[in-house]
C-alpha cells in the first residue's frame, strides 16, 4: 500500500504501524514527486529507508514523466511566485535555475518554458546565453577548427 504525499501514514499495514519517520519525510517525497511505500512493498529499484537496522519503508521515484513540471514547481517555490508572473530579471533567474537543474536537457523544454514564461523561444535562448556568459567558472568555447589543407574557403 503506497503512502502518497499529503496522506496520513499512521495507518495499519498488516499488524504493524507505519513508522513515524515516514511522516517526517513526506514533504521531501512530495517535493521530489515520488511515493513512499510500506516496508513490504520496497523493491530493488526503490530507496530503502532504514531505522536502527530495520527497513521501515521506501521511497519510489518517478520517471521523467512530469519532470519539467516538478522542476518548474521547484523554481517557482524558490522564487516565491509562478514564473509567468515574474518580471524580466525574475524570468532570467528562473531560466538560469532551470538550466542549473538540467531542465533544458529534456525534449521540448525550451518551447515549454517559453510558453510558461509567456515569451518567445528566442527570448529563452537569449536568457540561456546571458546566464552562461555570466558564469566565471565555465571555460571559454574552443576556437573553431582551422580550415583543412586542400579545402578552398
């Protein structure tokens, strides 16, 4: 029996009660978009949660379905408002944070973020370029390859 974020896990699972530590990590599970499961449901792909050498439950992560939504929700929580309500500087910060979180590695992320920000894709690309230029740790782009011999310009 899965314990969804927002549910009260203090219910019986067979003859045992769910450990109170699971109540403590419910907000974390909700923020990550996963599910808490009882100890009898923990599989090899779950993260087993142990207390004093005993498995008390598990965390079951989700796949990439909804990953962009979760990342946007994280950034909105950090910035204190929905990203479409941010001013230009706030939208640039949102794009910078989404880039740091890897959101733009997801398919169609630029288009989806542009729609959510209510800006063009071109604007999102400009925000991305501005944020990468502002990072002093990032090495400069390598120079272009010299023309090979035998090729005419």
